[in-house]
């Protein structure tokens, strides 16, 4: 019976630790700040707090004598934080790139029920109907800023390893440039209507072979000349652009896949949607381009975030056991020292807090080291999505302050769990036995 009670007690402690760790990871910065202030006040203005600080000072003073063992905690937690932040930075960078692609004052029109341009079809007879709807902005000549577009996946060779990859070839007209003012020609010129000419994004130019300005590449058994390169700072950087009508004739397209429109302002989206719904000839869906590209990033971003947290959790378990072993060994090596502290008036709580603060200090160092490594190595590191049924998108890792803060919280959580049981053991050391030991 006693064994069962002891087992249940240990299970409840472990469960409480897991729940507490999850709550700590999810806690907003305001909660962490409040907890830190409360702890600081307790340490500064109570007798037990003063004793805990003194116990911590004694433990830290002995760190140089056992720095080899303590470095296990620092390096282990640095690895956890580095990997976690790097994985989350990849998802954040991909999501940021697609979110930057869209705007609230531009709308994309797709076939009803279509989730992406690649499976959408819009008839040519529907384009004039869309152009006449309320809410669409017009240029200086009074023409609606509406761009019917094609999206064709083409095969390219990557510079990195010479393998085949999918790239997106977008067919646009003059309005396509006006609707996206963030696109700037940085080399060469725009393509001319009616000619097999390409303008390539900087990301695509750096990713694929043969896209230097002046080169000729073969697409659909036709020669296309690269006449310019553009920069946009979003997912369009990964695309190749050509004249929509030329692209349609080359690939024998009789319809468009999407229509992008500039609205008079962000509020005009509601007006545009209502006008679209009121016309029975237009069974089409309308989204702001910001919402559209955000939805395109949701699946991969969630997958990367889940994988990052799962891998981080697995590594964190290993780091916790490393911290436990190290701190248990430290407590055993300092048995006489801790017993002496107990004998001269240090009660159990200050000893527990002292050992835990020492562990969390090492965890803090590990967290800062891991975050620094992740920022130095991965921030703005350029990669692309894996090629599959869809085209690759170039993006950069985004090691944001929020991710660094999240990694630091993971580090402190590992230190908290890793230091708890050794600190409880230190507080329960029999004074007489410990003084006789060694």
C-alpha cells in the first residue's frame, strides 16, 4: 500500500510539473513580468528570501570548481533553444513572405470553391463583367485596374544541386504592374506584349539556372528571352512573369485562372463582394489578396510549427535529464556544504530556492546562447519550399524577438524542472549524516 501511495504521489508530482511547464510556456509576457516582480519582492524583503539569495550566492561561487558538469546544462539547453527557434523561424519567415504579398485594398477573384489559382478557371466573357463592378479603382484614363492572369507551373533546374523543380510562370497584362506597385525593375526592362519575353523575380533568378538577363530558355518547346529582373520583397520574387496573351497561346489556354483588382480602398472589398454576389453570371469567390496569401501559408506554417515544437519537446526531455543528473551530482558533491548551511539556520525553503535559482541561471545562459546562435546563423537565411505539385517559394528565416522570447521561456522551464527534484533532495539531506560524510 505504501508503495502504491508513493507511486501515485510521484505520478501526481510529474503531472503537476507537466501542467505547470505548459502553463509557463503559454504565459504571456505580462504574467512572466508579474511573477518575476513578485519573486524579486520576496527575495528582497523577507528573511527567507535573503537566505535563499545567500544560498544561491554560495552555490554560484562554487560553479568554477564544477564548470565542466554545469556546462552540460548550458550546452544542452542552448541546443534545444537553437533548434526550436530555427524551426519556428522557418515557419514564421514563410508566413511573413506570403502575408507581405497581399494587400487589403486589392482583391483576387477565383472560381467558386477554388482554394488556389492552380485549380481555378475564369472565362474570358466574365472579365468585362468583373471590370464593371462597384468598388474597383480606375487609372488616370478611367480604365478599371483589373488584371486577368494565368498561372503556369514550369520545370526549372536549381542552382543548389542541379535537380528539377517547379517554378511559377505568371501571365499578366499592363494592369498587373499597376496593381502591384511594390514590384520594381532592378535590371533590364519589362516584357513587351505579344513577344515571348520573360521578367524574373530576384529570388527565382538566384534559385534557378539560366535566368540571367539576356539569356534564352526553352519553355513548351519555344524559346523565351529573359529581358529583365524585378524585386518585390514578397512571394512574387519567386515567379517568372510574361505577357498573359502570349502565355495563353503558347500553352493553349482559352480561359484565365484568376483576376486581381485594385479597389478604391480597403473598405470597398465589401462593396465589391456584394456586387459580385448580385450578378448571377458570376459564380466566383472574392478574397483580399492579404487573406488569400495568408491562407496559402497556413498549412505549411502549422506543420513547421508543430514539427518544431515536437522536436524541441523531445530535445527538452533530454536536456531535463541532463540537468537532473548534473544537479543531483552537484548536490551530492556539496552535501557537507548544504548540511552546514542547514545547521547554521538555513531552512528547507531557502535551500530549495537557492539550488533552483542556480539551475535557472545556467538555463538562462543556455537560452541566451542558443538564441544568439539561432539569430547569427539563421536570421535572413534564404531557403525555398520543397518542390512538389506546386511551385517553389523563396523566403527567409525570420528570427523575431517573439521567437527568441519563446525560446528563453523554454530554457527557463527546463531549468525549473531540472532543478526542482535535486533542490528538494538538498533540502531533505539528513544534517548529521551529511556532516559525517567525506
